[in-house]
C-alpha cells in the first residue's frame, strides 16, 4: 500500500491545492454569467388561466397553471411537479390562499363535529378516567 501512495505522489495525483486550470474556469464562468445577463429583458411571466380573484369558487378551485377545476390543490400540483410554495411564489399568492374548495372544507368540518364525542372545535373530548375496579 505504501508503494502505491508514493507512486501517486510522484505522478502528481496526490497534489493538494488549487488547480492551475481554476483561474480559467472562473473566467469562463464570469463570461457565461455576463452573456446570460446581457441577453435582454427577462420574459414576462405567463398569464394565469383565470384571474386570481376568480380562481376560488364555492365548490372548486381553478388551477392557475392549467385552468383545471380541482377540489384539493396540493395533489393536483404534485402531479404537475410543483410544490405549494412554488405555486404561491409563481403566482404571487398570499400564504392564506386556500388549498381546498370552501365547500369541501365546510363538509369536512361538519363531519368532524358530527362524530360522537366531538367537542365544539371538532376534536375528541377528554374522557374521564375510570376508577380501577368500577365498570362503566
């Protein structure tokens, strides 16, 4: 093993430090950045499929990318290869922009509150602890 290390050092492969090609790579990278920056104005962002104000309907949301009517936005965006954060950033949407249709949210809330033992906020209420030995 000791001989292979010495052989590599003599061949220059064990060299530690900056590569002589590094300044040329930095110059090339700077030229590429200048060239891309000088290409002119950035293209305008695409127009949404519908105006943002009309994208939230009582029974569905309209995807601003595709114009498709969806109930749950996150799954649709996932199929498009987008995250919710990417979508909000692309279309300049506020953080409280809905991700589910209002009727779907209301139906889920009603179903939660209709469950036996559900409290006012839809969560399970705490059951009193039974004393040991006493059946309920």
